[in-house]
C-alpha cells in the first residue's frame, strides 16, 4: 500500500476530544519546578539558577583543578552492568540492616558544612526528609543547625554526627557528649582534613562565611532576590553546635583542621562514644585493614568529595580491593561522585555496605528546600529500583560483583606494563 492509497477523512470531533486532555496548570512554582526535574542533574540546573554564584560554587566545586571529583564521577560513568534475563523482579526491596539499625534505602545523607547557606531550611530540611524516607541523616561539626535542633527535626529517625577533632580537644569531646545525649547512634570520625583543601572557586568568588555584601554579590543578587530575602530575614548563619565555644567563624573553621590527630585521638573518642564509630576519609587499602583490625564499627571510603587533596584515589575504584582485604562482613561505605541511583547499585554490587550522598542532596535543597530534598531522594529511589529490576534482582543481597565491570581510563603505569608483558 502506498501513501497515496491510504483513505483520508475529516477529523472527527470525538477523536480530537480524546487527544486534547489539558492538565490544570500548577500555580505553585516550587512544585512545578521540582516535578519537572527527572534527574539530579536537573535539580543541579535549577539550583544554579536560583542560588547566588558564590554559594552555588561552594557546593558544586572541589579542590584545585577538581580532578578528584571529575575522576570519581567518571568512574561511575564507566560502569558496565551485566543483567540477568528471565529473572522476574516485580517487587524490589531496597532496605537493609546497617550498624544495628535499619535503612529503607542503600544511601544516607552525608554531612555537609554551611548548609543553611544553600537554603535557609538547611539541615532541618535534610533531617526531616531523611526521617520521612527512613534513611540516616549525618550532621557536620560545621553544620548550621544544632545537634538538638536536628534531633527535633528528625525525632524518630537515625541521626549520625560527623566529628572534626578540633585543636582544642575539649570542644570535640563536648560535641561527642551532646550527640550521645541527643540519641545520635553513629559517629563519623573524619580523618582527611589535616588542613583545608585549596578550593579555588571560593577564592576567585571572594567567598566568605558569612557572605559579605560587595558590588559583585549585589549584582549577583539582583535576579535572585528570594535567596537574599530568606538569608537576611532568618537567624544568623553560624556553626550552630559551636556557638558557645567563642571565636569568629573563620577562627572556628581554622581550629577544625588539625594535622596532629592520630590513632590516640581515635582511642579517646572511642572511649567517650557509646554508639557506632565509623572512620570517614579512608583512602588506602592498608589504612582500611588497620582500622578494621583496630575494631572500629565501619569505614567510609571517601576523598571528601574531591574537596581536600586533588588527585586523591577514587573511592569507587578502591572499593573492591578493600572489600577483598577486610572481608565481606566488614561495614564499608563509600561516597564521592554519586549522582545517580545506578551509582549506588554498582557500589552495593561491588561490596559496599552503604553509600552517602552530599551534593545530590544539596542540589535538591537549593532547588526547593525540604520539598527539593524529598525530590532528590525520590529520584535516587526510582533510579535504584529501576536499575535493580533491569538487572533482574529483587533485593540488595542479590547484587554481586558479577553484575558490574569497572571500566577504567586510569590504569597505573606498573599495571599497564604488566598487562602488556602478559
């Protein structure tokens, strides 16, 4: 049959009515923006439009040439999945047991500093959204909401506290006691910040905490009046858990970075803390083995989101070797570079017990406050469930290394030579 032989007719009104189903426009701008966001990258674009450059770049950027962050993201992009066919996965269970508790999803919200800078809802939005989703929320030592207020925002959920060992050790000890008294169940003892990384975007933007009004910031604010209205009409931006310790924001930030911390400090904190202690910032197999042998409850393979040492190891690349050395029963978490639910699925398949997301959550926060965090969690959940179904697995326990190949563009010279000689 040719095109010219297809019979023609006048449009039938009933057929047109069936096609023309208009939806009522949503007058709520936040809800409209967030419903149109299908990926974390979409949330990032919304966040960039709505947030002043200095605040957005603080979240989005990393140290020096930002190579560590780019490599971490590329590592996840280079994953190849191997699905099993004819294995029905109609109902997917994304929950897991972790550190004596439960999580409805294989990721939690990572600790982030200065969070109310991104949106005035700050950690309260993150903690309440995490509680509603049934996942852990981690509060940073440099958080802008207090330990007690986070507990109030997430009274029935799992709250974790990330600890910097301050130069004045007693400040850190008091924070540990406060977090324990507030019912936080896990302490993330952070070890990758002996000094601050060189975050060049911040320097070029003249970024400061709290933000200072300059000609540049005023010009940048003109198309974003809502951000400045929120900032100027809400409580002062400060390190909420450190307000009683004295000193300016800059002095407190400098005090949080201490190159003298050691295993002795870990032992002291271990004695003070009644719950789980997890060491965050592990970047070598040798350190992972030593820490697990020392009896910590878990480790986080992390290069601090690429914000400390540029050209640091890629945590996702490190993951399989660490799991082989410390055993499948050890609690090994991973962060840095996670922007998609498939990144989380690949990490669990290669032996991670859990993952933490930082920027992905903050993009949602900047895009729409608490509702934006809910949307970020929902996007990641949908991606995790879809990836699991396409792989033919119904539970996280069914994920295995055989489901994933880590393709890599970064091969050590010695390994490349060995492969060539073989």
